[in-house]
C-alpha cells in the first residue's frame, strides 16, 4: 500500500502575544492541523536545549504530533516571534534570528523518511539560514513537494523564490504574495487567474492555490479551476488561518477527495481558525461541516 505520510519541515517557535505565548510556526501549525484531521504526519524541526524548548516538547506531544524528528540544538535557543495584532486582528511578526530551527540538519533517518512519504511541505522562511542546506537535500528525495511561500520580509529574495518554485510540485500563497511573485517575474497581467497561469508556466508547476482572505480561494489543478468565495465569520485573529487552510487542502489532495469539496472545506477551516484566538484552536469536523452546510443553504 502506498504511503500517505505527509512531512512538514521548518520552523517551530513560540508566538509571543501581549497576553502570553502560544505554540506556533507555520510548518508546525500545518502539521498540527493535519494531525487533527487524522492524517499520518511527521514534523521535522529543531529546538533549543532550554526551558522554552522543554515546554515546547510537551506542548507538541499534547497536540498528538510525533517528536521523533525534532532535533535539539546545544547552542542556539528555541525560536520566538513577537506578534502584534491590529484592530482587525491582522498579525504583524517580529521574528527572532539565529533560532534553533535555523540550524536543522539533514540526518540520514530523516532523508530516508522523506523519500518514502507522499508529500513534503515547506515554506520560504526556512531558507533564510543554515537549514536551507537540509532543505536542498530533502527536495532531491521528495516525491511531491508543496511550497507554502508565506513571505516574511526581509527573509527572501526573488531568485531564491524562483529556485524553490521550480523545485516544487505545488505552490500556495495569498493574493498579496501572488502579485509580489508575478511582478518579480515581470508578468504583464492584472487578474489573479491570469497571473496563476503565468506563474504555472514560468515555474512548470501544475498545482497552484491562492487564498484571498475573507473572499475565499482559487485552486488551479492541472488546467482545471476550482473556486470558493469565503465564509462570513467574526475574526478574532488571523494567526494560523492560512496554515489550517493548507492542511485541509493537502489532506483532501492526498486522500483524493473531490477538489471542489476540498477547497470548500479548506476555506471553512481557515475561517474557523480566524474566528478563534491563536494558531491551533480545537475545531471539530462537525464545526467544519456545519459552516459549509450553513453556507450552502443560503
């Protein structure tokens, strides 16, 4: 039987809010969401040998995510990000540099595990330092690589992004990131769909998904188009909403569920996370189905 294992690779850290800290990091948020959906998931990252790292380990285990591939760094500290929310709940991030997750190693057991997995998920932030070397190893053996661009200035440049897009089988970004990429590639187009097709040709990528905040998302899948126009919720904060969206989308793709249903469920999950505080709220499948069916009834 073919493996359905999904590997998430990248940063794990503490999101520091005014009123306390919450476990975060986009790749971990995706892994946690996948686990809650019942997926077979492994998470690859690195933490410090410090009190925040020990606390983080317990928290990861409480989410049901395996810590087998979570490396411990003897020198660098567990990652932190300072999160500032505006009046609409939109987040801005101050990411501490030289964190333990910047120094992930491509260990033989990790390379072997990734080579047999059905999907490998990563973001652009992990390429900012030494972990980039491990990423290159992993991309060489990955069967299906999913690149969540998740752009965080100043930790990217156009040549790096183009290289990683060309190495990937699926791309996911939000509408702002789409235009950053399109402009960098000198796209002559204005619409989202035209720019998706333009980027697909430029990077030889057959699957591209773009989220549009409260207006839903569009999925381009081997020449076919699928749309969702969003779900109305009262936003508390947007931290992790895109990650939960991506997890639900990936799970649907790996499970070969109908693509329209998959993007509908992904948008509903993102909306539910945005209507809760923090990146990893407890959301049941009943909550998800209820929001989708309520929307279909209108």
